[in-house]
């Protein structure tokens, strides 16, 4: 299972009603906050639903570089 980081850009299996399928990860944890890169809509999804909906990681931000990597 891939790890997701804040700042990652992911492609979803279904398109958003605006037509976009690329999302930026704004928050990770039990819930994921993601933002549509086409219209700017922000969604809060439970982790299982988010992981099921992701088709690919388009651009990865990698782990935080402040010395507190987990």
C-alpha cells in the first residue's frame, strides 16, 4: 500500500463533477483532506474511502524534511 504525504497530487478513479481527476492532499491521518486542482473544492474523506478511490500518485511531495519523519 503506498504512503501518502501532504502535498502529493493523486489521480482518482472517478472524475469530479467539474471534470477534474487530479487532487492535492492537504491533510493525512484517519481522514484525508483533498483539494480538486481544477475547481478548488475541498473534501474530507475517511482513509479507507480515499485509498480505494486513488488510481495513481501523479506527483509526490515525499516525507516532511523537518527532522520529524514518521
